């Protein structure tokens, strides 16, 4: 992975984390928090989409996959916190 790919990866994570935070709680988690939530969300979204047989390609597909995964992650954390 070169520096350009790393920066794109981090930018997608930041965008996905911010989108998920905005959709679920009305705001983001700060730059570092958005990146972390977005990166973990990308993994979760990749697993979920892969299990469903959905392939999301390209930049927009990556953002959508990471955002859906981040939403699932945030929702799961909220459920666990309430228990």
C-alpha cells in the first residue's frame, strides 16, 4: 500500500464514520473517531455485504459499504451498552 492508497483509505474511513455518526446521533465523532469507526465499519460492511453476495465496487461503493458497516457497529455498541 503506497501513501496515496493509505490517504484514500483514511479519507473513506473518515467520510463513512462521519456519515454514520450524523445519521445515528446527529454529529460525527471527531476526525480520529470518524476514521476509526469508518475503518472498523468497512470491515463489518465487507463481511455483511459479502455474506449477502453483494459486491460494491468503486469509491462510492466503498463509502456505502463502510457507512453501512459503521451504522451496524454503532447500533451494536448502543445495544451492548444498554444491556
